[in-house]
C-alpha cells in the first residue's frame, strides 16, 4: 500500500506540473500579455515599458519557473480587474464553492447509492422504475430550469427558503438539491449496473452457498466490489461541481469560484482565470489521488501484486 | 436408513424463456448414503449443474423448482424458508464450484472468508475460528496455512484456491458435499491431486459426496454410484462397476465407446462418437429423448415417455424400452 501510495503521489505531482505549465501558457496563447495589460490607448513605448517591467521579454522557461516559484508560495499575481491578489480573491470565493460542492456531492451520494442498490436487487420492480424515472429526469432537466422551478415553489409560493445569497445554511439548500440532483443519475446508474454485475458473479453464489445472511451477502460481499467504479466517477463529479457550478451559482447569487471564473473570462482577467484553472486542476488531481487510494483500499488486487 | 444423507424424489426445474418453457431437469430421483460418492455424469446442458443448484435451493431467480421429496440426513428440508435454508447451507450441506478463480471474493482475505463461514454457523470467537480455519487449510494440504489466511485470492494459484474452497466447505463438517465440476478448470496434474484429496476427506469426515462431472475418467477414479443424465433426465443409474463394465442404455454405451482404453483401443482406430444433437427441451416432449440419435430406436420409442426401470432389481436402472439381453448384445436382435 505504501509503494502504491508513493507511486500515485509521484504521478499526481507530474500531472500537477504539466497542468501548471499549461495554465501558465494560457497567458501567451490568447494574446500578448503586455498589450493586454497596457490597454487599448497605450503607445508602443508604453507596451514595451510594461513588457520590461513585468519581465515578458525574458525567455519563456525563465518566466515559467519564476511564475511557478511565486505560485508555490501562494502568489498568483494580481487581478487585472480587481487589482487585488488573485490568491486572496480565489480563497475568499472558494469557501462558498466548497460548501456547495461538499453538500451537493453528499446529497447526490445519499440519494443515488441506496436507490442504485435497491434497483439492482429487484430489477424491473417498482423501485427500479422509480429510480430510472428519477435518473432520466435528472439527466434531462436543465439545471437552470429546475433551479427556477424550485425558487418558484419553495421560495415564492411556499416562502420556505430564501431565493438567493449565501448568508445562512438555508441559502444552500436549493443549490445543493439542484447541483446534487444533476450529479446523481450517473452515480445511480453506475451503482445499479455495478451491483447487478457483481450479484451475478460466482463469489456471490459462493457467499450464498455458505449460508451467509442476505444482508451480509449484499452489503459486505457485493457492495464493496460494486462501488469501486462509483468511487472514481464520484471524484470526477465532485471536481466538476467545484469548477462547473457556474449556472447554479449565478441563479442563486452564490458568489463562488465558478461564478468568479465566468466573470473573469468575460472581463479578460487573465491572471484570475489562470489562477482558477490552476486551483481547479489541482483539486481534480487531489481528488483523483484520494479516489485511487480509496479504490486501492477497497480492492486488494490494485494494491498487492 | 439412518445412513441416508440425501434423498430426492421427482425434481423438476423449469426455466421460462421467450420461446417457451425450458424443461431443464425432468423428474430426477437421487439418493446418497454416508461415505458414498454419487457421480452425476452428462454433457453440457444436460441439467446436471441445475440439479445441484436446485438441491441447495440456489437456482437463478427465474428458474422454478418442483420437488416431491427432499431429505437431508433423514429430515425433510423441503418446506424450509429461505432463512432456514441458509442455516443448512454451508453447515449441513456444502458446495464446491467449478471456477476456483472466480468463486472467492477478491476483496477479502482467505481468512476473512473462512472465518465468516464458521462464525455464521458456530458460536465461536474470532481467534478460535481463525485457529480452526488454519487447521482446515493444513488438512487440505496447504503449507504455511497461517500466512495464507492473510492472503487474498488473487495471490493464490487455481489449484490452491480450489483447496481453499474445499477447506471452506468442510469447516462446519457437513453431512453432504456437492461438487460441481470441481476439477474442470484445473490442469491435469492438479485435477488428480484435488480428486484424491476429496476422496480422502470424504472418508475421513464420513460425508456423502455428489460429484458432478462430464469427465468419465474422474468418475472411474472416485464414484461409488453413477447417474448418467441426458437432456434433463437420468437415463441410467447403477454402481460404478455396473456402469463401466455393463452399460445398458444406448447413450451410456455410446459414451463408453468414446473413451480410449489403454491396451485395448488400437492406435489409429477412430474413437466412437454419438451422431446427432441433443433435442431442444423447450416446450413439451414426448417419448425417449435419445431416440433421434439412437440406432435401436423404434416407433414406440417416440410415442410415449419411457420410465427408468430396474427389471432385475439389481440397482442398475435404465430408461429404455429394450430388454437387458438385447442391449447387452449391443442391439443385435
């Protein structure tokens, strides 16, 4: 397990380095950063001055390592728009996004794993059909429409929940439902498929032939093997929620990192976009790393050769 | 009759399919005594595996089982609920499967899977169960048993895994073991070892053994009695000696012609084979199921079902309209 962990850690480090290089390069792919910084009315001399001031005239690798060194110490540069530190800006928004992401993925797991298991135990039963209905709905409903419907019913008609903002935990209920329900169908279907597949394996038959209680057969012998692909999927879904919850954040006026990303893109605020891409990618890498570790713990074939 | 471990009367297994009902097992009677090995022989699809699963009440959910009598150790277990059956499985009656590579759960150690079986049926502490599991692994010839308990199935070879399966099945010292092609997936040298092991353990624990196989070589090594199955029915039943020395049913005789006998079968002569194919068992079937492949078939064979009969009361029963004398002469009337 230690060897496996170190191997994964090394791999994660390499991916992180690659990602950092790409997100650094973004600044140069889109335009000349000196021109972008100087603004539309700047003269050639101004642009050249900025280029030298910020060191854009140095070789690209030198600039990269310089940037990387600063990024590692938490300095992601200054936002063109806000004129403040990008890292402080991201940190401030990230807490909202994390709160939403964690509660949404928890909601998705709590909803979809039990339903997926129940559907697999009795294929084509009523519960299976309900699960199928719920997952098709979740897949088909556009998040923005579902969010608006929730606002109409829960906030406007019933006056149960606040429509927007992020002041109390009640503000997070509807966004959690919308975002979680968006992620739930895939997890549910994968749980069901995995469970169905595992339930027809020889070792489940062995477990039954040993006289084990159905509960033990199901939750010890079957579920552990069935959730292995679900773990990887959930990690990806969670990473997606952190970066891609722009629609939900916008509708509920939760000013999180997704919303910031959207704002910064429309404002051409490259350092912020760059910082966000780096942070989101690192999140993905960390999540994948933990998902791999969790899978290795679940499946000894991964950790012991 | 106290020696009778298993008694089955009129077992039928039907599987509903889109094209009709598949009568996979049709009116099978079986009995096994303590210390006795009953081999059920037949080709793929003849219903032998379904028969074994039906005895354990582990049939796939869409298959339906009908059975008149099912007694284990003289006690009827026919009306048992699923909960009561699970008390019997792994405890009084155990099963060994064909695929040792996939029959153990990859996510748990050997020790974990053995201990859970023991603790399910016996009131034992974890340590006591672990000690028993270790001793059972030693009994099936596994070295470094204590260390094996901490290993996962994928760290063991196929032969070792089958030994583990056997040890796991024996933990609660069942009266009856059903082994469904336990050596088919193993290579030949390991096959012989596993068979020998089964035979030794069977006499040591004085169990009844039902061994399902399509390999007549296996049957010759281990069987006390043999039941030959064809298309869901037992077509011939008798002691191993009777079946090998004096097979009666044309199907059994056909099977025997397929085996080369050292010293007897001349080099270069083609081995026997049975022409034709197994009939479809979907829908109703009247008459002898082997008739289409039988050189002795008459019109009457196809007109009504042929019962399994033992005209001389010699325990060798066969399902054919022809007389023993005629069959013994190879059908030359």
